[in-house]
C-alpha cells in the first residue's frame, strides 16, 4: 500500500477561500463600526441637540437661585391649559417643581422622537423662551430674577 503525499505547492484551495472569506468579514465589520456606523440622527436633529445641550449647560451655570416668569401656551386645548400662569422657582427647595428643566427635557424628547420643533433661547440666561412642538407653542414671558447667587438672603 502506497501512501499519498501532500503536494508541496502551497495552500489548499479550501484554505485560500476560507482566508479570503475571513478577511472579507473582518473588513465588513471594521467598515461598519468605524466608517459606516451612523448615530441614527439626521444632521438637523444633531444640530438641534447640540444647540440644546449648549444652552442647557449655560442655563445651569447662569440660573439664579430664585426667579419668576409667566408661561403661556398656544394650542387648541382646554382654556385652563392655555391660560397664562406664573411660576416661581426656588432652587434651594427640593420639592419645587422645575419647569424650565422640564422644558429642556420636553424639547430633547421631541427632537429624538423626530417631532416638528422650533425653539429659541433667551440670550441672557439661555432658557427656552419660545418653542413650538407640533401644533403647540409655549412661551416663557416676563422672566424676573428674584435673587442672584451672590446675594445673601
């Protein structure tokens, strides 16, 4: 009985195909993770989110410890929802409802949910002073600082 000897001419065709397929898979995965991966957000959403984050950070730095403002909504809603109301925020009271922080969160959710939105920010304190989400517009008016951070109570 005679033993067959392997050819010493190089790689077997199946080994070459396996190597090519392995390299192809590596390139596909690398391409996906490094160049083809997208955040899933449109450029407009990314711009709105970046602007929101910039203004949110500025608001957190500048926000006074006590302030008052009027909120007014414009929509086809019940009268008690659209009637203007005054909000006073005291940052040193833990139970105080923070409306402006809520506005930032509402705007962020609308951007991520791809709801039609327009927003403008106060040039001095950077809070959202006028924003429209779908068919509802919200206005923050008559913002008044009651106490600055460096004032003693």
